[in-house]
C-alpha cells in the first residue's frame, strides 16, 4: 500500500524546473513510496509550444518508464499526463492518449472557451485574466466563472480519465487580486452543481496544494467549502502538490494529510 506519494508532478518535459530523474531522487530522499509524472498535454490540438505533442509524448513516456525500471525496488514511478479540455480542441480522454498507455490521466481546465471562439487562460497572470474577461466575456466575471464550471462539468461527464484537477482554479488570483465574491449565491450554485457532476462521474478529486507553493493562496484547491460539498456527496480524494520543481513535491502535505481521507494507490 502506497502511503506517501505525489501524482501531479511537472518537469522539464513541460513547464517544470527539474528533470524527471532529479524529481525521483528528491522523492527518494523524502521517503516517498511513489512518484507520478503528469506532463501538461493538449491533444489533439496544441495551443502552447511547451506541452506534449504526439511525438514528444512517446519520448516522454519512454523516459519515465526507463527511469521506473532504473529505480525499481527503491520507489515506484508512474507515467501520467495532465490533459487539458478545450471544447472543439484538446480533450483528456484515454483514447486520445492510447499511444502512450498512461498509468493515469488528470483532466484539467486551464483555458475557458468564450462564445466568440477565443480562449481565456485561467491562471497565467491577473492582468491577462482581466483583459480576457473584458475582451471576451463582456467584462462579466460571473459569466466567465460560470463558463469555467460548465466546461469542468462537461469534461468530467464526457471523457474517460481518472483525476479531476484543481477544480476551482478560478480562485488562484482571488486572494491577492480579488475579482469575485466566493460567498455569493451564484457561485455557491456553481459549486454545488459541479460537485454533483464530479461525484456522478466517479472521478477522483485532487486536493491540490500548488497555489500554496507558488504563493497565491494559503489553502488548497478545492476550497474548504467546495471540499465539504464534495465530501457530502461521497467524493474520493487524492492529495497532490502540482509540483513544478523537485522541492515542492510534498508542499503543505503535513497540513492536509490528517484532515482528509485519501485514496491510496496500490
């Protein structure tokens, strides 16, 4: 039974700072039982030049599996992807990634599709986000956030993947650059409807500490209120750090390990 692991890990294969082997060595040094890699991927359509393409995905999987063999007996190494959902473009379905047979797929929404065909990045910078909302959602933050959660619900309902990534990523900038009221009725409605859809899909929900390591929030995704809604409906959780460097693989794990019940990977 694996009791200490992180399955949301980025490396130099995408926007991470360290190589997969450096991350593995850090995980061993911290007494991890397992480490899972989840390079950003946007197939079949790529909108960024540093995410996995079909060709890069094959080389990525080959390296991770070679390292898994090299470190067998010391730590278990898993090969996954964090796959984006963009309507009409990228999707996180297992069939899309069949060529690399990933051990698991994290499905995430980083880009919100607007009615005019544009896509607005959720988590690049506060300035870019507000410019996108102004230009493509008529300046309505509520319309943008509702569109984000509709996209999340569509993703979990339509596609075959394992873990729903950072479900309320729209909170990332809200503590330091407030742009919506998290106690508003309309936001609570979106959380409840999304919790229903996620639990109905059977997907695992990650409790993601990435915004803590990057200094944007002092709590995980989903928020405590959102986690409570999910828990009431019977959601299953997995703890992750969304690490973009080797030193962040267990960020804030001490704060959350005893306060939630997590699925343990065998």
